[in-house]
């Protein structure tokens, strides 16, 4: 057993295939490269739009509203409808089946059982004896009619034999049989004549059709259509292979062009902008932050504290002025009187000799 893989055998190619292949591949490559570059550009743009625009917009417009609708509308509504269906339909139907239909069905079953028992008794005790009596009477009547019919049958059979069967047999033997033989012989002659005519006409039509249609069509197929078809097949195969080959080459070219444009864009725009941001804007921003923004922020915070202190002092002055005006108009407010409830203060502790009950108060 040969374990080594054999290379597939390639059929020898003709000069026509070799002559068609190179021009077709060149033309197809020239035509396919712009199409592949545009296709790759559209793919990149489409992926960018999908990731940055279409997917967020789709989620915001379609996914999130439907999720919210399902979560906060459909699910609670379904649960409410399920609870209502259970309360309004399932529970009443269960009660109706358990306390109404089941006893009614049991009653109908017992009634049907009683009716069946009565009908069985009637069948066994009444209908069966009556049927047997009727059958015995019918058997007697049938026996009498059979005895009477034997005599009538013999007379009728003799009349039918000599008035119908014997004359019919004579007519069949001496009249119908000769006439049938003559008709059959004439039919055979007519059939032979028609066979000869149809065979001759068919042979003539066969040769006319073969000479006028079949042979020219066969020659056209063999000497015109088959070579043209072979050329078209070779041309189509080569065009297909050239398209695949050109599409792959155009992919590599498009990838190289894309990398070149990416590198060019990075060297021309990204790197200078990054260098300007790193070496110019960042130090300038730090200087502005340290020399302008931080002092300004400190000054603003100090001003804010001073303003808050001034506002607090103003509120306190207004509060004191309002209290002085109230004392001038209404006098000093009365002090609440202290009531001695003879309860221990928080500083004193209970001992065995002290008590706060009503019976042991001093």
C-alpha cells in the first residue's frame, strides 16, 4: 500500500489555452485592482460606521426601547393578565367542574346505568321470547312457500328451455357465427391495408426528416457548436481563474496601498501632532497650570471663604438685630418653672436604702 500522497495529474494544456490565459489575466488584473481597492475602502468605512454609528444608534433606537418595553410593560402586563386569568377563569372553572359538573356527571352515569339495566331486562324478558315466536312463525310460512314453489319452478323451467334457449342456440350456430367470421375476415384485410399504408408513409417521413433536419443539425452540432462551445468553455474557465487570481493580487496591492497610506498619514499628521502635543503643548499647559490656573484657583477659593465669612457675619448681625427688636417690643420671654418630681437625677445612684415607689417615698 502506497502511503505517500501522489501529486494530482494535470491534463496537458493546448496552445489555445496558453494563448488566451496571459492577455486575459493582464486585462482582468487592470480592471479588478481599482474595484478591489474601492471594495476594501468601503469595507473599512462600513466597519467604522458600524462600530461608531450604526451599532450605538441601533441599540439606542431599537434594542433599549424594546428591552424597556418588554421588561417594564409586557412582563408586568403578562403577569397581571395571568393573575386575572387565574382568578377570573381558572378558579371559577375549577369550582364549576368540581362542585357542579362532577356531581351532575355522576348522576347522569347512574341514570344511564339504571336505564341500561332496564333495557337489558326488557330485551331478555320480553323482546327475546317475542323474536323467537316470530322466527318460528316465519320458518313455517317459508316451508309452505317452498313446497308450493317447487311445482311452479318446474313448469317455468320447461317453458324457458323450449321457448328461449333452444331457439337462441339455433340462431347463434347457423346465423351469428358465419356472419361473425365474415366480419372478422374483412376487418383483417382492412387492418393489413392500413398497416401497409402507415408503414410506407412512416418510412418516407423518417427519411425526409433524417435528410432535411437530423443530418444538418448533427453536422451543425459536430462541426460548429462543439468547437465554439469548447472555446467558450476554455475562455470562461480562464476568465474565472483570472478573476480569482487578480482578486487575490488586488487584495495584496490594496493591503500594501493601505499600509503605505497609513504610514504616510502617521508620519505626516499623527507623529507631528503627537510631537507638538508632547514637546510644546504639554509644557505650556503645565506652565499655565502652575503660573495662572493654580494661583487663580487659590485666589478664587480665598475670595469664596471671605465671602462666606462675610455672609455668616451679616446673617448673625441680622439675627441679633431681630432678637433685640423682639425684646424691645414684647419684653423678655418667660423662663419655664422647674417642677420637683422627686426623681433621682442622673448623677445619683440607687442603693438599698433609697426607693422611688409611692409607698416608700419620704
